[in-house]
C-alpha cells in the first residue's frame, strides 16, 4: 500500500463521515467535529500500521499467517481483540447495567470457553495445521473432499458472525454519531478491506492488538473513576450499587407486580441475584455448551494459532488471551453496575433498547456529562474504540473466510495444491475482495433485521460441526473422511434447522396476539383516565393523569406500529405459526448430533489409510516434529 | 514437504517415552477439562435451581452467587496457570523424542 493510497482512503472516509446529513444521537451535534477528530486519529494510526505491514506482506504465508512470526504475547492480545467484539464489549456491559447478576453470569462462559482451546485444541492445531482448518482435516483424510466441506462450513460460520457484526456496526455507528446506516456499513467495509487487502494477517494482527489495548485502557480509566470513589472497596462499592434509587427502580420495573411488597433495600439487593434476565435454565446450559465448545471451532480464532512459530507460543497466547479477556469481563462488571447507578436504565434504554450504550454513556458521565468537553472527549474515545472494534473483528472474519476460499477451495481443490506463492497470494487477495464486497452488501440488505441471534448461531454451528470434526480427527484413530463429511453436514444443518423453528424467529400470530393485548390494556387505561380527568381537583393530579394518558397512548401507537410492520404475514420464515423447538440455543441437541454423526460416519465409511496415518498425526501433534516452519524475515 | 516425512511413525508411537508422554498428557488434560466443564456448568445450574443458596449474603451486599461467579474467573486462570506449569514437563519429554526421532523412527529396510 503506497502513501498516496492511504491518504486517499483516509480522505474518502473523512468525506463520507462529514457529508452525512443525519443528526447525532449519543453524541450531540456540536461535539461531532471532536468525535470525528478522535475517530480520524485512531483510523490514521491503524492505516499507518497497515502501510508498514503491506511492505512485509510478500508471500501467501505472510498474508494468511503473518509468516508464523507473531509472538505468544502479541497473539494473546490479538485473540482478545478478535474475541472482544462490540457484542461482548458493549453488549455485556449493557446487560449488566440493565439486569445485574445475570449479565455478569453471561460473561463467564465466554472466558471458560478458552479452557477448551487451551487444553485440547491450540497446540495440536499449531503442530498439524498450516493456514486453515481444512489443512488439519486434510492430514489423514481425502484432502479435496474434507477441504471442500470444511471451507463451506468456515464460510457459513464466518458469514453468520459477519452479518451480525456488519448490522450491529451500522446500527452502532448510527446510534453513536448519527451517520446514515448504509454509509456506516460501507465505511466499516472499506476500512476493513484496506487492512486485509494490503496488510493481510500482519496488519489484521496489529490492528487487533492496538484496538484491544485501547479497549482495556479505556475500561481501566472508567473503572478507576467509578470504583475509586469508594476507595476500591468491593463491599463499599456494591453497597452503593444496591442502595442506589435508579437501580432499585430498574429492578421494580423488571419484576412488575411481584415487586410490590419489597422494600427498597430488597429491590437493590435483588439486582445482584440471578433471574432478572434468564428465565430458562435449559436454554442457559445449551448456550453454555455452544460457547465452551464453539469458541474452539471458530475459524477466525483457530487461524490465530497458525501465526505463532511453536506449540509453546500457541499455549502462551491462549494464556495471555485468557488473562486479558477475563480481566476485561471483570472490568465490565464495574462498567455495567456503574452505568446502572450513574446513568440509570431509562437513559440507557432511551438511546438503545438492548443497553448497548451503557458503556459510552458512562464515559460521558464520568468526564463531566453531556455539556462538558472532557465528557464528550471520553464518549468520542469510547465510540471510536467501539468502531475500531467492529472494523477489526470484521477484518479477522473476512480473512478467515477468504483463506478458506483461496487456500482450501482454489488452491487445494481446483489447482490440486499446485500453485506458486505469488498465485496463491493473488488468489487470497481476490477472495478477500469478494468476501468483503459480499459482507458490505449483506450488511446493507439486512438493514433493520434482528440479527442478534446470528452470533449465537455461529457459535452453535462451530460447536456442532467444526469442533467435533477437528477434535475427533486429532484424538480418535478411526475418524475418517466419511465421519468428517457427516459431522460437518449434520452438525451445520441441525443447528441451522433448529434455529429456524425456534423462538428466535418472528411468529406473526404470537406477536399480533401479544400486541393486541397491549392495545386492549392501553384502551382500558385511556378510557379510565379520561373518565377520571374532569373530576380531578388539584393541578398535580391532573398533570399526572395527563402524563399517564400520554404513556398509554404511546404504548398503543407502538403496538399498532408493530402489528402494521408484520404486513399481513401469518407464519414465520419456514411457515410455522408458533415455535416448534422451544430453546433459543440449539447446542444441547445439535452438538451431540454432530459428534454422533462423526462417529457413525467414520464407522460406516471405514478408511484404512486414515487409520494408518494415525500414528504420524498423533506423534506430530504431540511433538511438533515437521510442523510448518515460520518464514524468515 | 518436511525432511522428517519419511520417518517410521509407528516406531516413534510405540517408543516407551512417547507412550509415557501420551499417558501422562491425556490423563492430565482430559481430567482438567472434565473438571473445568463440571465447575462451569455448576453456575447456570446453581443460578436456576439453588437460588436460595446464591442469595446468601457473605460480605456486605456481596452474596454467594457473586462470589461463585467470581470464583469462575479464579478457577479458569488457575487451570491456565496449573497447565502452564505442568506443560514444561511435557515439553521436555516431547523435545527429547523429537531430538531422537531420526534414530527411533529410522526406516529399517
């Protein structure tokens, strides 16, 4: 990437940001210039890194795996960067700010997931693999067959994840600074493509590291400001949380009628007890299974282990990643509870119903509030970090999908492994461009869709298809091509099919019934209030009644709009009027199915060669003899 | 593609040292894995079915549930630390086998 190209792309981004006519939301309009300044500074730093990385990206190995020359510490930060997507950074802080304990409990699974990666996946993958997950499977199976299926599964998982990130990113940027959704998606896409196309894995790795460090620093500063007021005493701080009127009011709202006989102190304490968000323990266990087994099957995470030179460095990188990710989730506990106390649930949900704005709004509050320079500078910084997060995560995903396309499908299957490094590098860049453009298109087309469950689905497919085949290839002598194909197909399809018939989908009949109940309730209230209104003597009571009337009318209008939005549809996407499968997370069923498919497929297919290759695979995976070496720079 | 591709892998696999490595490592890793999984799932199960236990206050507003959730972090890090310490032993054995691989795995034809 030349300097001129970089200047041009920064210019294009700045123009896109500046030309937007929309008004600001979290950032008010007089502070937009400041926000763009901070965004620009962070983007400029990442572009400079990309420029340096582009000079080092000469071979296919550089492009896919940074030449295997990344250290364990660097890779640990990069894994943390890949993993701490906007969903976990903003999402978990938001869940804690609204639901307390349940939000915190949710974060635990994301950390525990790395134990699987550390103990049974990272080191063997480093010793057996080269560039992609397909390489691991191809070791003792029919390379063309397993690479085709593994590449399809990689692309499926990455696309689900990517769509959620693109849509989430577009909405986020719009909510934060009021840029149009389409422009936000395009800006994310163009920046990400600049990193990937020019800098490959080297640039992507450094962008992840920079972003992860910024994220941790921003969170540390905020936590110091929140917790420091209480002399860093945990009981002191949490005592203040449960004693806070905003927190107590939020719990009362969540509990509804059952909160009537509770004292304020009980309401506050309830915030630190389970059950405000999660009502179905089986669903929680199902999600936990998908997290604990799915993380070790995510292509963009596994790919990171090919960037380090040895199994020892791979191990070291997971340990660093666990330290960073775990530490970050502990900070999130303070960010979430701090936002609940200082910003308050109504202000958080006022901007975004899912609570995603908890951390940015907390930053603004800590800096001095809506009208202060420091408050808006801090908000701008957190917003810019969130933006960098989306771009970096998307870059990692695109790189994973593009590697599967170019290395597995084009080189492995079409060219029969006979391609020079130059040809492969070119193919990898073309594939990145294709995937990137498709990602932007999907992002724009999926505008307004509910895509939150797509991340959970990505984890479910990874846990039900990718993990069983990789695990059994590495640890079971009788595993073979038949098992791999059966596992990938059945694991993927069962996870997707179960989600298609689950409560995640939209069921017009149910929504209509629920909204009609709301309208009926609102009508009754409106009638009652209207009857009371003329008889009210004092001014405050009249004012209160009028306010209640306005609330009821707003609720009615909202419900009517929702019914209208259904547009006469009566069944879900697959033609159901109600969910057929009651869990939101399919893992509980699809993960055992995936494992079973590999077992049965392998036993039915029987492949002598796969069994003969077992000793070689097992010795190599445990000793690192003959592993793909790091390229010299 | 690698120089060691022509090794007799079967001979290395049945070498006593490799078998020691295999047995020790498998027992250690899968044992730790099983413990980690059981300990983790105690959290959602406990939060759903043992709510009274989770609500017991221990220190100010801090209740058992919060302590248990925090312990998940300590246990996860503890497992990482424990494995990192133990792995040196596996590394030494693996390195020894890798160094001798050409001799143990020489093809006798």
